[in-house]
């Protein structure tokens, strides 16, 4: 068996020591790199700038006792259709859908106007008015009026509450489409010709019977008068004798 020399044994030991030192150095480098990455990541997560943004949802007005618009926003959804020959009287309606918040404090008023034969909505004669009530179904509000009793053109006018932003934009109203009604006269149905002729014959018969009765009455009264005259004449002749 060949024994290794002393120098070769020393060389092997030094090589192992170098390898071990390199491994330890690599481990320390990895640990240091990991700690640096963790530090920058935490810093990036926590280094956030904070901004405060104030949103103005409504405006206050002195003329309404400092009440605030509740955020409700109604839009025309459905209304009475009067295409064709719609006759008065007729119950008119309009439905509005709320695309904003629920109505809590704001008051939505409505009016029914009768206008002068125009298809464009405008102010006319107010014949009915009221305020929006409870929901008829989910987020839908309905107004009705039975005051359209005569022919003419009618429109609904919904007045937005004070504080609604559309007041500043010059759009304080919501108009329905014009609804035109006609004065329709009921046509009297003419009876059939046979029935009419039968009615005429019956009336003629009754007239004849009435005339006969009248002639009988006149004849009887005339005969009575003649008898009375005869009696009177005989009495007068007796007195003279």
C-alpha cells in the first residue's frame, strides 16, 4: 500500500477548507440579498401617498330652510299612449323611474297642463296637480289624473326638488310627451228597416184607434146635445099651449 506524502495530505485539507469557506460565503450572500429584497418590498408596500377627495353631492339653498337634496333622480319611463283616435274623457298617467337614491326628504311635484294644440310640451292651463307618492313597484313612481274630460292636448310636468343639480343647469322640469284627446260623439245605431216599418204600422194603428174613439165620443156628445135640445123644445111648446 502506497502512503500519501505529507504535502499531498496538506493540499487536500486546504482544498476542503477553501470549498467550505466558499459555501459559507455563498450562504451569507444569499441571506443578505434576501434581507435587502424584503426591506425594499416592505418599503414599497408602506410607502403610499394618501389623498383626500371631497365630493359634493348636492347644494343647499336658503329659500328651502336649508334642506338638502336627498339624491333622488327621476326619469320618464312610461306614459299614456294616445296614438290614433283616443277619446275624452280618459284617465292619463305617467311613470318615472328613480335612477338615484331613494326619496326621503325631497318633494317631487307634478302638474297636468292643457296646451293649445301643440305637439311640443310647454306651460298651459294647469287643470290638475299633486306630489309624487309611494313606489308602485321597484324604483318606479306613478302619477294619474282623471281631469282630462274634454278633447285637447295634455302634458304632465314634473318639477325637480330644490337642491337638484339640474336647477343650476337650467333644466328644473321633466315633461311628458303630448297626449291628444278627441271629443268623440257616440253614434246612435239606426234600427233595421223591418223594425222601423213595423213600428210605423203600429203607430198608425194606434192613431186610427184614437181617431175612431174621438169620432165616437163626438157623435155621442152630439146625439146627447140633440136630445137635450128636443126636450127643451118640447117643454117650451108645452108652456106656450
